[in-house]
């Protein structure tokens, strides 16, 4: 039996707000990840005996290790923020369905 009276498929998808905030967040996160990669590469290159890329900042092995650790931390934060922004921007596209209509997982 077809029940089409009063059914509007547009009600299932919410009217989403613009996701410019998430796009700017993802762009900032990509810049953070890029800076993290560059810092980590500079620290690793200085630890491997190449000339220091940041001048006196990583001339010693301890300074190079600190630059490497900071670079890896900034890379981690950038990737985490980028994934979070992507997840939040796609979350608003889900269907608004009642919980009792979903499959039961016992």
C-alpha cells in the first residue's frame, strides 16, 4: 500500500547551515600539519648530521630533538583537527530518522 499523503522527503534531511567555519578550520589544520612536517624534517635532518636548518635554534643535539618533538606534536594536532573538522562538516548530511525506525542491534 502506497502512503504518499503528507510525506515530504525534504524533511528527512535538515536544512544545513553553511560549513565555511569547518572549511576554514580544515585549511588551518592543513597549515598546522604542513608546519609540523617541516619542523620535524628540520629536526631530523639536524640530528642526522646535516647543517642546521634553523640556525642556532637546533645546532645542538638536544635542540634538534626538541624541534623534532615539537614538529611531531604540531603534526599530530594538525591531523587531529583536520579529521575533526571533516567529520563535523559531513555530520550534518545524515538523515533525521527516529531511533525506533533504525535496526535493533542486540
